[in-house]
C-alpha cells in the first residue's frame, strides 16, 4: 500500500513537472515569436533599402510612417529625418527626382525641410500624379548626393498631432 501511495505521489509530481515544462515551453515559444515580429517591424521601418536603377545606386528608406508633432520651423528642424543617398555610376550627367506620395493623410499642413535649408509646406511643392516633387536635380557622372527630409505639422494650424504614411521614391529621368 505504501508503494502504491508512493507511486501515486511520484506520478502526481511527474505530471506537475510535465505541466510546468509544457507551460514554460509554450511561454518561451510565444516570447520568441513576439521578439521575431518586433525585430522584423523594426527592420522594416528603420533599415535603408539599397538598389540600382539606370546606373544609379540609391539608398533609401521608402516608407515614412510617424506621428508628426505640431512644431515651429525651428523646432521641426530638430526632428528625426530620413536620409537618401544617390550615386550616379554612369559616365554622363543624369537627372533625377525625389517624390513623396501621401498614402493616408491630407498633407497640406505638413512642413518639409529638405537638406536642412529649404522649408516649405507640402502644398508649395509641385504635385504630379498624387506625388509631391521634392527635388528635381541633375547629378554629375560618378558623383553622390546626400539628401535629408524632415517633416512636422505646421504650428500655425490649429490641429492635433497626426499620424502620416508616405512613400518616398527616387525616379531616374531619361
């Protein structure tokens, strides 16, 4: 009888240990899955994409998704910016454009600083096929241009902070 009670206790203890091991395994798998999802979201939003198009090497993060603060121009210049690096690997000068396409918001009250020195409202940029032409420039052969784009919401407009989604694109013109 003592042996049977002892075996029951051992079986009960083994079952409890097994339950704890299973729970810990499930928790670990969920934690690893969550870490993977967070890592991929971080990489998607922060890693620059590098590609070659018509002899140009372009390094860009094509998505801008953020909450824009209501700021003065001076405050806005201190906001985090997107960087675009463009290299002309051709043997001749080539023209390119940097396009900003709003995906979900009216961009009229958004202020944009290009290369920390040109500041204007988005509505003051030329608009073609739903995209704002931020830069239209010629890049000499074997040269590189580095551009920065900073955005914030105009302090003069009586709005709350807004979430925006934009697509950045470098278009090489023939």
